[in-house]
């Protein structure tokens, strides 16, 4: 009788401990990954059940019932979307912890100062994996579609995307990334405009954005941008054309071959700042913070011209000084064409 009691007790202990042992082995025992490095995308908006199904199909969750039990015991927390990369030794407990904490591999969209809207769109479509790009409008109706989505103004979304790195998770809408970049630009532009220098020949923040895009595309280092911005602002005050090569390049678009020729300086376009005074109708690129600050807090100078000699910049207030500097620092052609000799600067 005594032996039967002992046997029953041991049987009870075994039956009690066996599930616990199985649970411990399933959750904390090493997983045999399908590949040395296994990558799994859990898309935005996926339910916990769907996320677990994705990981089970990928071979990361190898004891789905136990994994689900562990998730329930944890209080049914949300499982975060993200790109998860599994390598080396891991276990199901670690997988669950990573999903709850959202410890995923960063995915980023990079918008570089000086990029045009077309370049940003290309980055989104071709170099941003797991981003949902189906909602991006085609070029023919891009401006209207983006404006309706709350990005840019009625004229264009050009210039309205603040250059920075924007993180996203798989399944994120490309439009939502653009909206974040637009809101960042709108906030920064509004803040800088509010505290701008006095006496600027600019009517509104949009004109500042346009001029900042030109300063950005001139390609000068940040240390030179405030003085270059001052030149363009001085020209606006005096009613002189800006004569900025980047505006011609923007007008040419895909026809630009990498080097401007004299005939291209006469292209019929509202972006041609050699034949039209004032600002072009829209920005020509995405200006960075330094170019925005340069336009709204320019250097104090009376300069109207500049030339670039490598990394050195030379400024002048009169056309005579400008010509003198050309002869001093640049190798002029024997018969310089008129459209080149009247430039605001020489690259």
C-alpha cells in the first residue's frame, strides 16, 4: 500500500513537472534556425496572431502553441512591426522579448540636402525596401496628388521635404514618410521666418524657401552660404536678375548633360534667372537647415558677385571688381561670351 502511494506521488510529480520542463525547453532551448541569418518582416498593422503566423512560417517560432501560451502569460502585449534579423544562438523567449520591445533592424529613408523631388521619389521607389509605394502618385499628377495628401502647396511639393533620416517599419506608407518630412520643413521654416533678420526683400516664408533652395544648389559649404545668400538678396533689392546656374539646370531637367553651354542660358523657362528677374516660381531642390538659416540670417555685405576657385570664394561689390577677380583667380577664355561675363558668379 505504501509503495503504491509513493508511486502515485512520483507519478503526480512527473505529470506536474513534465509540462513545465517541456515549456522551459521549448522557450529557452536553442533554436535551429533555417539559415545562418534569417530575416523576417512583420508588417505594420499586423495583429499579434498574424505576426506569430509569419514567424512560424519562417521557421523562427518552432513551438507555436507554447509561444502563444508565453505571450498570453505575458499579458497579451502588442507585437511590434519591424524587420527582424535572427542569427547565431537564440530561443523563443528571446524572440518574444524582441517582438514586444520592437528590437528590429532600422529601416531608413534618407533625404539629402539639394535633392530634387524626383530624386526623393526615386529613392522611395527603388531604394527603400518594405516601404509601401503603391500610393505614390505618377509624375503627371504628382503635385495635385501630394497637395491633397497634405504635402507641399498648390504649386508643388518641390523644396518642402526637410532633409533628414526618417525611420520606418515594413508596410509603412511612402506618403506618410513624405508627410513627416513636409511637417518638419514647415515647422523649421515657420520658426526661422518668425525670427528672421529685418529688412529682407522677401514677402513670405515660401519665397525664403525658394531662395534657400538656390543657395543650397550653388554647392557652397555652410560657412559660405550666408554670404552667398546676401548676394542674391542684394540683387533682389536692386532688381537685378539672380543669374544662378542651378536654376538653368533645373529648367533643363533630363536634357542637362553635365556642362552648361551658352545657348542653354537663353532657355525659355520661368526658372531661367538669367532672363527673368526675381525668384523662380518654386524651389528647385530641398534646402537644408544651413541654407535656410543663411537666407533668413544673411551676412552683412554689399556684394553682388562671387567666384569660386576650388574651395576658395572671392566676393565683390562692383562689376569692375568682379572682372578683376576673374582675371586674377580664373583662367578666362580669349573671347568670353557676353552671357558668361555677366554672371553673378563663376563656378
